[in-house]
């Protein structure tokens, strides 16, 4: 599998993403600088990593979405290429028009870094097909702006089309207000595109993909992609 | 910019103006004697920047020289931007801690943020990629009207900078005491990883080489900041807000990447970050260490504002800037790297052979000073000091009530309750190498791409330092040593961040001298040298000094990061107490929180026993005999046991006190040099026997299991203890 990680000047999870992809695929991902205008040929997956792409002083991801490389990323996604956006990467994919909704400041206005439980809502897609439907996994979040928002029509449509990939839940699998770290509508933690080839998620699967770090629930996602 | 514009506002230089710059009559006379003429306004600014306490260490130097700073593991000790320690396999860890106290009190978010930015720059200036950050924070009483505002701002500022920059903030300390009401402490630690043979230093070399300005543009922010950091506070403090700088972590992140690329290209002769007193200190430092002069042409300095004067440019503390001496043949390559990262790259001067600091603006000389004299002849004081008088004995104490009720009070108290409210706001996992997150004895970060781990802790017990500076200084180092051993790491070296009141007062100077003596003794006895540090004096407001707070940042090494010891117990384990218990109650958390007293002597530290016990813990850990381990510190045995139970989600039982000791002394005494370890039942005999062989005092004191924490016959549900432990911080901040 051929993968690339996009590097913006303020990306800071680019190396973490590359390590997770390398461990899963056995191949070194290409790191693509945001000022480039083309992706490598025959690419299978583009990952847009976490971080603070341009400092996020304005709307998170808004400037990054206008970087030269993003035209190529949008083309890749529109052609059905696999595209994964984690944390800031999800913000960038939303700003680039590849995923719907918005990510607002966390409801309590604070940065939040902690492990959360997620319920895998949807397994008919290349990203989460390695999990069992309804499985509870543990993955960290670390963000200031992860409060997913959509109007009721959008949220209903995402549910109806089974495009909610993950939901914040408690250890028992219940989607409670307390288990929602950022105030996201309907506890939504990750969303798929219509063609199910683009996934945006706030939690960081690449941070718990190594037993030395205390968990491997995240590695299932990368292994499913590589398989 | 027209040259004329910069001249019109320059005031006349005289003793009165020098006083406003923090230079006393004697120091001003020294300048007049040195130059044989009146300095220009810009020159006066340069002297004030170089000779203030913050940059010159004029009150502390005499004592800092007494600290042990060498060892086979030390690659570079104090004097550079950060200390450098060998971790084997051709790699080194580069680290330092530095205070940003005054700015954080005035503007907590930006003050703390730029404190983090400054310490990160100190580390990557030396060619190291930052891999861990910590913060030691001291705030006023929780009921003081300003405390909440400061906590909120400081924590957000630390998170705002570190999270965006992309370094995991893995540990630290938060304490509350009324002595910090008017003067909070923000001590920021950073550590970075580098190849041991690719460390970059600040000494310039070669004549006629370009001096290059890198990074963000220069503005008027922070002019006079270092001078502010060298004076006491009073009610006019709010007027000093404009001297606080504004941080930009996005620029710092780009500066990091650009600098590391630049260093890899071979273009860098020497490099220095622009921290306190910005361009002045960095240029003088590079020239002084390299035995060279420096000429600066200020019109080339990238400025954010128009009509900046030479004085302002030389004293600006705008953030995210570096000064470098360049190999001229690499200029094109170097410039391209900075253009790639959209950062300024400007040649602003050159190295010159004579001992001269020649500062010009549009061809006009603004300062022309003997360079070496700026740092070499800086004043140095042997300030009068008085030793702290010995503490009176405690006398008879009233008997303790319920032991578990006491435990619940302590573990829910501001100084011992959960800090999750704080560290949840710090990204402590970015870089995906954090093996032990905040909440244990020390954080453990894997050395990327290897099995090895580095352990980080910061420690000090200011109430001990106040009662008995020598023992308090020892204790701070010993506790750092113990916390590293408690995760199974071999202690390597420390950085010290010495926060004290006004050194011109003999009893304050006595606290400083005593603490430094204690630190020095502990470093020597534990082979745990000081490799970097920072002194912050004048931490007083309206004459009220802080508690003496010499924060120690300790670093240790693990061969197998994944084998690090944790505090979490499991079912069916035995609890063994290592080290001697005498039931010391002076200056304990028990005394303060339960009896409302802050008196008595600090516990004494037996350094030989500290070392032996630490080595024993590491040895039996390596043999796989330890299931969980926790050092004993604030709150003593019962608090340590409760924390182990909370971390494991399993109850613990501690036996009654020995017959010759009162319950409160046994459960809550704060004798030093102790660890509580949990071992599997079938390993207990082996551990006790090994301890006997090693002449370590070891005793079985309890066991794990169930859902209660019991102290003798007195039990409390673990769930209740957890609620108490986790409630205070968020409730106090109004978040739950």
C-alpha cells in the first residue's frame, strides 16, 4: 500500500501518523510538503495529520485548506482515493469541502487531552472494517476545537446513511453527556464521506497503536487500511 | 526609517536615568570608569540588560560555583543555553528549567506561554528536538481573589504554547500557599534529544563571518523585561504589562524545524537564542565566548513596527528569534531553508577581531563598548547573609481523630488532590512516545525509535526550605532522585531553578545560601550533578517574600521504557515499606491541613541511605520483583498507599502503627528516603531477604485487595476517596 502524509508548517502529528502507517503497511509513507502541488503517482491513501497547521489563530484548518497541495488532495478524494483526516486533519478536510459540518471550540472552552471510549458505529468502510460493529475502543483525544456541529437535517442524513463512524461513549458503551469530551452533536467523533472513502475523526488512533504506549485499539484502523 | 527619527526622543543619560534602569550609583560609576565618558542612551540600555540580576547572576554567582556540575555522563554543564547529558548509543539529552514568574503574574496567559517558548528555544538552539516539557507552578492561597485567574491563565498559556508547538507536557507540580499571593512562580522545563556529536554551542569563531538574524520580527514588546525580573513588585505592577511579550507557538514550531534543517546543512558556526534582553545578550554572549567582537548594523534587523530606535531594538524581547554566526559559503542554502519556512533571515552584522561591541543604525554609531567587559566586569556581590535560625520543637500534639477521615481530608486538599484538571489541558501524548503519562512519580518518554526511556520529574518542598534551608535543599534533590528511582530509572543529572525573595535582605540571602549548600551536598552524595539552571530573585511583593523555592528538574534513564515501574497496585499484593520511619511530623501536610500549623523542623535527609535505597529499588526492579512502586513524600505512608490504590482501582490495607509510634506519625509522618512497594505474595520473602542482605530497612506494612482503603481498623471506601480526590480542583475552578 502506498501512503502519503501531508505536512503543513504547524503539523505536529505528522511523524506519529507516519510511524503508524509504516508499522501497518511495512512501507515508509511519503511526506508531502504543503507547498507542493502534486501527490505521488498511484497513491492509495492520503493522511492529513493532527497539529496546528497554520497556528489555528483563525478558523482551524481554514488556511491549510487553501495550501497548494490541497487541490491534489481534493482531486485524489474525488477520484475515490482513500483520505484520512485526524484531529486538525479533519478540520482541514471540512474546510476543503470533503466532509460536511463544522468543528467548533470545545463546549467547555478548554483544550482536552485524555483517553476516550468510542463506539464503532459503522464497519462497512475501509477504515473501521477491522472492528466489530458496536465495539468499544479506547483512543486519546487532544484538541481545542473538536465540537462537531451540523444542523438537524445534516445529522439525520449522516445517521441515515450510516456515515457516523465513531461516537464518544462511556466505558459501558453509552453515549452520555459526560462521555462527550467536547460537546459534539450526538456525541459524533468521526464522519465518513458519501462514498465512504474519506474519514475525518477527532480522536488519534495513531497514539494508541503500540502496546508500549498503553494500548493498541488504534492500530486496528491502520491494519484494516493496509490489509 | 530615517536616522533622525530615532534621535529625537533620546533622554539625557545621568545617574537618575541609570537608577530607572535598575543600576545603582556604584554600578553607574563603574560604567563611567570603564568607558571614561558618559554612555549613550543605547549603551546605558545595554549595560542595564547585561548587569541586571537576571542576566548577570551578580548575587548568586559566588554560591552557584560551589555546586557539583561534572560527572562521566555530563557532556556540557552550566553556562550554555542548556545542559547536555550522555544517554548512550551516541545520543544526548539536553535540558533546562527556567522561571517566568514576574511576567506570569502580570499577564498569566502570555507570561506562561512565553516561558514555555523560551525554554524550548534554549533546548533546540543546541541542536536538540524537544521531546518533553514540564512545569512547576506555585500559586497563592486558593481563597485569594487573584489565584483562580492566575491558575486559569497560566495553565491555558502553557497548554496554548506547548500543544501548538507539539511537545508533550508530561509532568510538573502545582502548589498553593499564601506566600505566593503576590508573586506566583512559573518554572518551565524542557528536554530535547540530540546526537551527542552534533551539539551546537554559542561561542562564535572566525573573523568577518556574517551574524544572521533568524525567526520572527522585532517589535517593542518586552523592552526592559529582564530589568523588571530583577526588581521587587509593588502596587504599580499593572503599569508593567507592556513589558510582557506575546508568544507565537506557530512561529516557534517553524523556527525549530528551520533551525534543525539549518544545523544539518552545516551552515551554523554558532547559534544563540534571543531570550532575556534579546539582541544584546545573544550578541554579547556569542562574542564573549568566542573571544571576538561583534558589529551590528541595526537597519537590517527585521522590524514589526516603524521608527524603532537602536535602544528599542537592542532591548526588545520579541519572541521566536535566534542569532547565528554563519559559514559564508552556505548563505544561499541557509537562506533557502528559512524561505521555505516563511521566516526572516537577515545578515545584521559580522564578527570582528577586536574586543568591541559596535552597534550602528544607518551608519551612525549607537553603542561602542568593550565587549568582554560587558559580561566579564559585571558586578558580583558577596551579599551579607544570616542563617535561618533552627526551628523550635513541635511540643505536644493533640491526638488524631479517625485516620481515614484524616486521609480523606489530606487527599482532597488543594496540595494533594488530583491535578487532572491541569494536565488534561496539556497535550501529554503528542510525538507518540509517552510511556508514563502525568500522575505517577515521574513521566517516562521513550527515546524515539529505540527501547530506551527517559524519566522526568520536578520537585521541591518549599515549606521544608523555609524551616531549614540546608535540609530543604537536600530534600528537593533527594526527592527528584527518589522519583526517578521509583519508576526504575537511573538518575542522570538535574537542572535547578532557584526562586527566592530579595537577596539584599540578609535572611533571604541566608535562605539562598542554605538551599544551595543542601543542593550541593545532595548532588555530590547522589552523583546527580547540576547541568543547567536559572536563578529568580526579588520574588517579593510589598516586602512579602515567597517561600524559598529551589525547584529541581531531574532526568533519569531506563534501558527498557516499557519496563518502567508504575504506582498502580493490583489484587493480592503485599506492601513493603523501604527506608527508615521515625514519624517526623514537623512541617508536614498533616500538621498544616489538620492542625493548622506550619511549624517545626523539616525532615532530615540521610543522603547515604537515600542513595542505597534508591539503588536497591532499581536492582530488585530489574530482577522483576516489584509489581508497583511509589515514593513517600507529602502526606507520608497513608497518602502514598491511597494514591497507589486509586491508580490501580484496588483497595489497600495498612497495618496499625508500630507500638512505639503514634498513628499520625506512622501514617502521615514525612520521613525521607522511603518507598512503598507492592510485590506479589510469593515474592515478598525474597524482597525482604534481599533488603536484609543490602542492609536496607524493609518491613511488611500491608496488603492490597477489596474496595476499601483501611488504616488499622479504620476503613473508607475507595470510591469515596476517589470522589474527594478528584473533586476539589474542578469545583474550585467553577467547572463542575
